[in-house]
C-alpha cells in the first residue's frame, strides 16, 4: 500500500478571545490511517517557531473497518508548517502534502489533506408508496471538506449500491466554511444527498469515493479511502467519518 495516511483536517492559530486574554495557542488535527495492524502510532511532526522540528502524538478516536481516525487538540503549541507520520507493523508512512509539507498561517490557519476528504456519511432508509405497495428506499447523505483552490468547483460522491456493476455521481452543494478563531478559513463544507432509490439488497454495503474538480485549472482530486473505497452499511443511520 503506497498511501496509508491522510490528513483529514488541520488548524493552527494564535488568537485573543477577549476579556484581557491574548496569545492563546490552538492546534487541532484529525487524521485517517489505513488499518494495517492493531498497534499503530500517529504523530504530528511540526516546525516550532524557532525553526526546530518536533513531534506530538495523536489519540485514537474511532475505527471504521479498514481505516481508523486519530485526533488531537493542543492548547500549548502553534505551527506554520507540518506533516503527519504514521508508523505501523515495522513501516512508516508520511502525509507530507506531496513533498510540499502543509502550510498554515495567521491569515489562513486551516487546511484539508490532499485537497478533498470525506467528513461524514450516513446511510438512510425511507418508504415510497406505489401500486398498492410500500417500497423501502435508501440513500446516503453527508459532508465533504475541500480546500478553496478556485471559485468554480465541482464536488460530489461516486456511489455504487451493487458492488460497482453500476454507479452514479451526485454533486454536492456548498454549505459554508469551517469556522476559525482568526483569519480566513480556507476549508469549505459541501453537503450531499444521493437519490432516494429502491433498496438494493444484492449487497450489504454502499461503496463510494468523493471527488473535487476545478474546471478552470482542469485539476481533479479524489478521496477513495487509500484505494479501497469507502464502505458503509445500508442499515439505517449507519455512519462513518
């Protein structure tokens, strides 16, 4: 597996909340890693204000089958440059933003890994009447985070209900930016809801990936769960992050 770690969301800033309080430091990180083995170590590897590099560990948050979520919130550090380290089963993987490192500053304090990432997905069920019968329907709804690379963008989900024998793309809608304490948020939130169709019982799970296209530059970005695709149970209210 060439890719096994992905920054989900990073934010680092110094701000003054008021009341005579100033120079409050806040750094928040959430990271997805492929579930290669049970014992694993995930760390924020960051540059300190004096230029030296050091590390802080992230904490396991949740397992979603073939990937895990690690998070951390630090109120005693701030950084403008960082990468993510993932060590597991004798191997070390890095998310270093394609060798460019991740950069934030007081004006733009937040960033999404690889420009697009699934935030949440929830399976839903409903019912539709027709011909004297009530049919069970199903769909997926959720949120996608993207970096604001250009004004014109297409964000969405590619989903299959039958193990990729067929699939459908559904575009997401802009829902705002993630709030930050200071500066301008560079991370947008896009919400999606796939069409409500008759429940396909040929498989137990939805499978999908999320995408982000910038037509003006011709760039395309995908989050497909380290090439494995996301898998979500069709049971009502099943969810992943």
